[in-house]
């Protein structure tokens, strides 16, 4: 049910009363803001193009105790369907003037939506016009200097019933505890008038007694209703209800507090039911916390497995890196050996070159020897030729020459043989020199290729070792990142555990609070039932005493009638009355009659 506030103010010298609706009881800030928005729109409606916004300086409200205007200092002074007056800040443009507050109409920017004019008493235009200038129950007026700008609400009287728009306490607000008789009369009338037609019908009357637990018989209920229905039109109007409550104050008090207990019980039951509806959300919160904890545990386990795999990967990478380092060290040793071998081959080549040089020297010497041998052979041949010529010239010397020839021939043959041997040795030396050098060069080339291959292997091993070291570093980084993630997952588990514990505690606290609320409600209901059961006898006694009093008054009336008839018949003067005719006619106590306190 929306919360309605009537706010009146001066708009360009004309009193305007706007009905503002809120989804619930507004704060002062919300009330001020909504009032400024609604009256700014009203100003623009009256004078289009108005650029000056409406500003609220203060609010005044009718105080129900003093029946006077007082300043609103807090939202606790507001009530549903209350009438306020808004003052604007003093300025040369704005001046207050006295005048009547008109019936309220919807504010243009109110929560209610459409701008439809409706007075809180629109169900009865005649009554509204009759009481338009009445007090707190109707629209307050501004016609005397006692209130703000001359406004003064009239005194509350029996001649005016509550407005149709006056809210029932069925909307959830509590009935006040300590209030006066008039307020109890008004609130009880509102509560019994279920259909809000401003009269209490028979079924509403009897149903209210049943709801309140006043187990009167049907005859008693009908009798009470007929006593209240003074004009016998089948309904109890406001004036009749006031008169009835004067006659039965204990019954009014019982009705009021039973209605109060009834609605409070419904409110408390509704509050407990509403509180119970929170349990599914708490259970959802607990389930979500449990799922979050399980998910965090699963993530932590997964991260732990991944970290274990990462540790194994780091160990494998480190093993491969150590193997690569060992291979690199072996490759370095192979390079050292290849370099040593190359150095040895270079030394061998130098030695072979030295031997080649020496062999060439020997070849040169043998060539010289061969030349000498050839020369000696030529000389010997020449000597042989000379000897042969001498043989021819000297027969005598033939024998000597023959011997000399043979001797020289033998020397020549020996020289030829020596020359041939020298030639063979020269050729052998010349032939051996290329093969030795070439072999040394080939060995040096092979050693160089081996060294280059070893260096390439070493570079490959170094590259592999570098790559494996990078793999180790990457594996270590991944392992460290997984360790951080694992630690973070473990850290997240603590809040999740706390959230789960808090959720479980919240569910337990909720169940305990529900149980406590239900227990308190049961105890309060038992206490109230005991009080109400005790009160039944008091109400019953009041009804019976009232009946006895009415019977006595009826007998007294008959006696007075008979006495008067007798005096008239006897020609005597009629005696005076102790009570006013009006009170006797209406059956109500005079101002000096006894009225029970409650």
C-alpha cells in the first residue's frame, strides 16, 4: 500500500494542495525532493515557461494533541494521509497569503503516476464541502492567525467521522499503545468499517467480534448492534458509534486491544514468514560457499598436480642440461685432443718438410755424384777410346793396353753401375719426397677436418646446452608460477572456508532466530490470551450491567410515566427531572453521569 502525504503551499498567490504518493514512509530528504519536483511542475503548469524552481524552506503539520500547526522536525512526525503545509524561502517574488486549503489533487510528478485530481474525501462530495475547513480529520484551513499564515484547525468533535481515505492499520503499521478514548473510537471505527463506506454494517459488526475472540452469542451481538443503531437504518454511522462507545467503554477498550493484538499477531506471523523466506537464500549462500570451497580445493589439487609435473619437468630438464653439459665438456676435450692432434700433424708436416729439404739436399749431392760419375765414365770412355786408338797405334803396347782397357772397362762398368745406383737412389729419393709430404699434408687436412667437426659438435652441444638451460629456466618459472597459483588457491580456500562457516552459522542463527521468534510469539500469544480471557468476564459484566441499567431505566421511565399520569389525574403539579430530556430521550448519560475509567 503506498504512503500518501498531502502537501499544501502557495503557488503564485493561490493555495494549492497536492497529493504525493510514496512506495513507503518517506524520509525528510525524499519528502522535500518530491515536494519541490511536484510544485515546480505545478508552477510550470500554471505559468508555462517558469524558470524559477520551487524550493522548500520548512514544513508544518497539524499536531493531533494540541490541534495546532507545528513545524516538522523529523520523519517520525509524519503519518499516512497527513496534511502538511510547505513554506518557501522568503524573497521579493514570494509572499504568503491567508486562505483556505483546497482539496488535494495528484501531483504531476508524484509516484502515483497520472495527474488526476482526487480529494481524500472524493467519495462524498457533499460531506467534503461541509467539512472542508474542519480540523485534523479533514483538510485544514487557513482562516485565523493562530497557525502558519493564519491557519487554525478546528477542534475535533463527534460531528465529523474519519475520512474515507484514512488508512487502516491493516497495512502493517502498529496500533498505538497508550492513546485517548477519542482515538480508540476513531481507530476502532476504521477497523470495523472493512469496506470503507463510512458505516459499520451488521456482518462487519459481528465479524469483528469473532475476529477479536469475543464469543458473544448471536442474540447478544444482534442486541448490541440494535442498541448502537439508534436511527434503525440497519447501519452504525460515526455518531452512533461514538454514542455506543460512550455506553460501553470496556467493550471499546477490549475491541481496540484485541484488534491491536490480532494485527500485531498477523504482522509478527508475516514477519516470521518473511524471515523464513530468507532461509533458501542462506542455503543457496551456503551451497555456493561449499561449491566455491570445493572448486578452490579442486583448483588447488589441480595446481598441485601441475606443480608436481612441473617439478618433474624441471628435474628432467636439469638432467638433460647436465647431460648436455657433460657432452659439452667431452666435446671440449675432443676439441682439445683434435687441436693437439692437429698440432702434432703440423709438427709432423714440419718434420717431413725438413726431411724433404734434407732429401732434396741429398738428392742434389747424389746428382752431383752422378754428374761426377758420368764425367768419370766419360773420361774413362775417352780413355778407353784413347787406349783402343793406342792399341791400334801400338801393337806393342797391345797387351798392356788390353789390360789397361779391361781395367778401364771395368772401371767404366763400375762407374756406370755407380751412376746407375746413384740414379736409382736419386730417383728413389725424388720419389719418396712427394709421398711423405703429401701424406703429411693429407694427415694435416684430416686433422683440420676433425678439429672443425669437433668444433661444430662443440657449438651444437653448446647450443643444445643453452636451449636445455632455457628449458630448465622456463620449467622453473612455470613451477614458480604454479607455486604462486597454488599458494593463491590455498589462500583463497581460507576465505571460502570462512564464508562456508559464516553461511552455516547464518543458517543456524536464522533457524535459531526463527525458533526464538516463534517461541516469543507463542509466549506472547499465550500471555495475551490469558489477559483476554480474563478480560472477557469484565466485558461480559459490562454488557450485563448495561442491560440491567437499561432495564432499570426502562422501569424508572415506566414508573415516572405512571407517576406523571397519577399526578395529572390527581390534578397535581408534575415533579422536576434529574436529567435533561435530551439525555433521557437518547438514552445516553449526562455530563455528570458516571462514566467508567479504563
